C-alpha cells in the first residue's frame, strides 16, 4: 500500500511539473529589436521594455546618479554598421553597450565596449568609448512602456530617443557619408555605365554644383528620353538655378511623359513645381 502511494505521489509530481513547464506567459519586460537604416548602412538596437506599473520611475525605481542598464533584464546594445560620430568622438563600426546615468537635470550617455552590464557593479569605466551629456525634458503625457527609438532621421544624422513615464532624452548620432558618396560618384562616372541620374540628384539635394547636376540630368535623359522622373528633377535643378521659364517648360514635358506612364504622382509634383514658379 505504501509503495503504491509513493508511486502515485511520484507520478503526480512529474505530471504537474511537466504541465507547469509547458505553460508560457508573457515576459514582464518584453525584449525588442530595432533595425534602422542609417547613412549607407544601419544601426541595430536590442533592449528590454519595462512598464511603469504604478511606480515612481526616475529617482526611485531608476535611481539618480547611478549607472543604469537603460532597460530591464538583458544589457542594452547598439550595433553600428558604419563608423558614426557621437559628440566629438568617432565610433568605429561594431557592437557596443548602451548605458546611462540619469539625473534630474542632466543625463550621461555611455557607449561602452562591455556588452553584458546589467547592474552598476558589473560596469567598468575603463571600457568606456565615450560619455556624452544630455538634458532631459518633461513630456505633457506619460508613456507606460519604456521606449527607445530613432527619430529625426536624415541621410547623415538621427536622434536616439529614450522615452519613459514623463521623461524624454535624446542622443544625437551622425555619420560622414558625403566623402564616401563623392568618391563613389567620381569612380562610377569614369566607367562606361555611368549613373548620371543618381549623381545629379545627390548634387541637387546636397548643395553641390548645380550646373554640373544640370549637365548630368541632360545626359541621364539622353540615356532614357522617357524617364519622366529625371525630367522632373531637371526642372527642379533649373528652378534652383533661377531659370524659371526653362524650369516650367521642362516640368510641362515631364507632365506629358508622366501621363504616358500613368504616373499621377509625378503629374502632381510637376504641377506643384510650376505653380511655385508663377
């Protein structure tokens, strides 16, 4: 009888243990992975997202003046596909830890070689790549879930923003793409299959030599006379050079080509350009 009872107890223990192991529940601070195209490559961010859950966050749950993993659970990391510039420091492409030291009036962002810092005790200052100060500001609303995102993204700059509860703070990140793109253009234009259109648009949108851009637009259109988008960009270039009547004539030509291609978007763009010149 005792042996039967022991076997039953053992079986019950194993059964309910197996049942418990098969139950999956949501993570209290779910991880998030963000990949942002940036410059000529991308930035990858990995972090966990705690919630306010009725608590006082900064100054209590997250103490002022102490190194914070900038999230929960796992260490927060950033991977730069290309070299970037943060503050006055050039950061080579690679994977780094992101830490912060929150304070009421001023935060410190830390980019570190350490990839496993989950508590202040694990932090080693001699592994810092850089430190940058930033001023937090109070939001007119409260955000329940801790969030890191990339905002104000341009071709060569973005802001990494931390937002939680009623606090937001930003870390500006830059990258030098102009030197590399100009080198690519110089190299590509010495080959047979020359990317005149791409080079001309880059010159047009980045304040380069507009007369050279206009020359390249003409060559791009000669390669493909039905390229309504290239004709539109040529009209933009003429407008920036102050050649209003020529720009209007070119835009009208682009409208004709856009209609032939059934592209209403470029018809509208050209009409808007013409209206701005009259």
